[in-house]
C-alpha cells in the first residue's frame, strides 16, 4: 500500500441564483458519478459566505493519490464537465485546483 498522501481536487462553483436549486440537485448526482472513478474516496460540499449575488459552492473530492487524479483528469474529466455545461450553459462557472498535503 502506498504511503503517498491523498490529494484534494477542489472545484469552486459560482452559480446564478435563478438556477441554484436545480443545479444543486444535479450536483448531488454528478458527485455520485465522479466518486465512481478509481481512487475517489469521498466528497464534501461547502457553501461560501459572500456578498456576491450568485451562489458560491466549493466541492472537495478526496482522491487516494495523484496518479488516480491524473487518470481521471486525462480520461474522464472533459466528459464529466461537459454534462454540466450542456445542462446549464453559462449560468455557472467552475474553477479547479489540486491541493497536496505537505505534512
């Protein structure tokens, strides 16, 4: 078993208030699908407090290691992302980053 620490794949979402409820319903199903990928262990969704008129959410996916995340990013991510874009168009934006533990 690898001693390499897990990584967090973070997705930051800015969602137009007029689609927020429908988007959250879809997001819950989307997370279930993402978690079916090898190495994806769990996900947590956070709401950010902000004066922004749109709703802000952050999803943390806990991934066993960087290799499993790379596999997802190279083979599945584009398809998974396109589902949200097809359904909601420009009514949301997503930015992503990868967090590595240093201790």
